[in-house]
C-alpha cells in the first residue's frame, strides 16, 4: 500500500464494496520456495468477512499446508499521469510523472472448505457474473449434459479466505488541489477505458 496517508483515506466499507464488484484478484501465500500466487475469481460476502474461491487441485496453493496467512490483492483501473497535464511548466515547474490507481488488499487466513461446498460455490459464482450481463438469459449448470459438471468439478477444490484486515490505496492525485486534479481528469478522460475509469473516480472526489 502507498505510504502517503492522502491516498489511504477511503473507508474500509467502500474498499470492500469495490473488491466485491471486481470479483477477481491475486491470491498470495508464502510457500517453502517463495511466494505462491494464483489468479482467482471469488465471491465476497455482504459483511466483507469471507471470500470464497476455488483452485485447481494441481495448484501449489491448493496443495500447501493450510490454513495459512494469505492476501487477496484486487486491482482497479490505473493510468499514467503526465506532468504536462498539471499546467504550463512556467506555472507548475518540477512536476514528475506518476501513476494513479486503485488497489485493495484483503488479508486473512486461507482454509479449505469441505467438498460439499464446491457445487453451491461454483453455481453462486456463475450466477453472480451471469447476472451482470445484459440482454441474455443467464447460463446455469443445468444446461450441461448429465455428469459433465461432476467430472469437471473433480479437478477443482473449494477454499475460503477469512478476512481480518482491509488495506487500500486510492491514488487519485488527492495531494494536488482541485484545479490540478480537474486538468488531469480531463486529460485522462480522452484515454483508454482504464484512464477513463480513473478520471471518473477523480471527479467523484469533488473539490475537497
């Protein structure tokens, strides 16, 4: 997390809501030979206390001696910020390039779930994301041939991260005044989707 307190003022509940909306992150634990990392979809409960996920049986994290301390790192939009966007050099000298971004770290303990938790988890996971797609009837596992889902589920295992700490960085030029932030947001709004996402977040900060 960024050490500047200006970028760490977002309430934990807002960061949890953001992580829930993303639904995908990096699961990280310490292994014998170094950090183990897996890219995982997950479901975060309403209280932000538990994230459920699944891993391939062959994944090194799935074969680690659990329970273990773990971090679920969730990234949001990010964008490069040019010093030129703060204004003319003669009025805003000695500015440097930077990067604006959103990151949320959910820290806690990773533990295995019983086998009977797997089917409800994968059904809930697909239902969550199918429900976000407009214009089509949601896919469900009932569309699969008899026995196909069971065969595929033999290759994965269910896990739960019990969350005891939420850290976040929302680096959106809060250390600059509102006018400078507006200039950067205007420039970013002409960029790609990630840059536009950062611009929208910067504008949501308001003048404070």
